[in-house]
């Protein structure tokens, strides 16, 4: 395609993106039925002849612009999805235009450099040990996989079993210690790594989902202990200091799943929640949740870089790993070719600075506290201690809770999801977007109360 046509195409995409953004503030958070029906336009056979690129983009954008779920309205509270900072989008546009592959330094010096800078910044911001290494993957699920793979390598190596060579058949059994409120993605990764669900020793939790320390079984050097910085429903944090000290004394490995909560450590106000987390061996966290980077951005941080590198090892006659002074991102990740997500992570961190990240975390919390406080005198019960950005609601009966949730979801004004907590349905409000303002919280409150009355 001649250079000029590329510009026309990118300008067209930009115009559609601007059109989308211009309508965002007044848009519903979810697409309506008519818009969803328009998705059927895509049900066509793969064209035999190709189409003009401008026609392809026009078709995509004219349907796509009205069928998105709009996280960036400031009124979307589903899952822990977060929003995206414009600086992140702009950096990603550039990175995508540059078409960088972040596997090796030689493939993308800028990708490698910015990953390294982010590794230093994040380690410092979160108060993790200086020697920690960072791999950038798709999200916390895969980051947890990497942390557990590093644990598996190191514990087996200490038991003189080379798991890379011998695999798991005939290996001494490792024990996986985790709370009953651990996120489902962790269980999935435990299973993908071949530990088997029989290896899991489930620990009882308190009403907020924190592991009960005195229910943790005796640990030993064959244990991987998985803790949580931010329960997906309540936002609760485990007691890292006590548990890490016990685990470290016997040579167990500790991994912390901090998908959205690890960023609490960036704020003076919330650092106490993560007290002692630096005593763990590995941590997983997302950029695309609390930090509001573009998808997909998961960070594995590991203070035992040798274990991480060994667990992720790959060779090939055509792969020339960089020498000491340079950094090859694929040393720390399961995949080789990857988009250069360090570029947009860098841009968001560079734009926010330490104060900006702290301010973001504190603002999300303030919104959560405000909502919970305003609902106190309503017939809705706030079930959790609002320690971070999650608010968990329940009505007088399971039926009422489910009806309220359905009405909220149908409103289109705000959106949140449901879950089961101690066997009962709950409504989860996850305040995770930089876009959310006090006005959004007032609309949210009004919508919830209107849905309750209607
Ligand atoms: C505590 C926790 N762990 C792990 C995950 C999975 O993260 P991801 O979807 O980025 O893989 C989530 C997602 O919400 C989470 O809240």
C-alpha cells in the first residue's frame, strides 16, 4: 500500500475513534438490543476477493462503535475491568504502528529499554526487593502461571529433582496452600502446571475472604503458599507479614496474586494493607485493572530471577540472547513473540508519576467509601469492609438481590456484576476506572436506589 493510502486509512480509523470518544460520556454502558443485532452483519463467508482497506475499517467501525461495552464512561463497575488512560491509548497506537515484537532486545531496542525502565519503576513503587525481575504477559492469570512455574523450578531444584528434564512423573509431591477464597484463575494455573487439585490444601477464610492464619497447616520446603492482595469481591488482603515469615522460615515459596490490589503499595495511605508483601518470592499484578493501562498487560515480578528464567527457558540456534548489559523480555515470559506492552505501561507510569498512581488508588477508594456510606441507611446491606475499591451489596433475600442486580444491569446507566458470597448472591461494585467522578458516583447511587424502588 502506498504511503499516502496508509495515512488515509489511519486517519479514517482516528476519525471513527474520535466519533466514539465524543459520544462516550453520554453513552449507555452496554449496547442495546438493536445494536447487538447489527453484529449479525459479520456473519458472512470469508470473502473470495478482498475488500478495500477503507471499506473494511468503515464496516468494522460503524458496527463496532455502537456495540462496545463502555468501560470508559466512568459508570462501569463490572469484574475488575478498569478503564484506560488516553496516554496509554496514544502510546499503544504508536507502538502498534511501529509493529514491535518484544521477544528480544535485537527485535525491539525501544521495547526492551522501556520494559527495563518499567521493571525498575514498578519494583521501587511497590517496595519490592531491588533484584526483582519483571515479565510482561497478557494478564494476571498468566503472570500467576509464571510465578508458580518459578516456584516449581526452585522447590524441585532444592529437592535435587530437575523438573525441566524429568517432568513430574516420579517427582516428590509439592503441596499447594491457598485460601478458600483464592481467585479461580489460580486454581486453573495450579492445574495447568500439573500439580493436580489433590495437591491443594484449602485454608479456611474469615468473613472478608482473608486466610485464617491459625488454620494454615504446618508448612515445609515442599509448599507453595498462594496469598491474595485484594479479594475480587471484598478487596481484602491477606496477612502477608505473618504468613511470609512462617513460610520463609521453612523454605516454602510464597506467591501473591495482587491482580488489582498490589497497587495499594503505591499509596502511603494504603501501604499498610500490603505490609510484609516484599517478603514473598513472586507477585502477579495487572496494568489493565487499577493502573488503567490498555489491555493486555499483566506483570510477573519475581525476586528469584534465576528461578523465573529457568522456568521460562527456551533455546534455538537462531536465537541469540542479549549479553549482560541488554535485556531480552522473553527470558521472563512463557511466550516468545509478544506485542511491546512495556511501551504503553511506561507511558501510563511516566504520565502519572508516583503521586499520580497514589492519587488514583486513593480516589478509587474514596468513591467506594462514599457509595458504601450513602447506602448505609438504605435497605441494602454493604457486606464488606471497604478497605480498597470493592463494594459488595446484598438485599434482604436472595431473590431481591438478584432482582436488583437484573434491574441495574438492564438500566444501561451503570453496570456491575454478581457473585456468590458464602453461598448467597451478592452484587459486586468494582470501582476501577480513572474516569469515575463524584458525579458518576451520584448517578450510580441514584440508579441503584431507583432500581430498588421500581
Ligand atoms: C484477584 C484476581 N486474580 C486474578 C485475576 C485474573 O486476572 P486477568 O483477568 O488479568 O488474567 C483477577 C481478575 O479479576 C482477580 O481479580
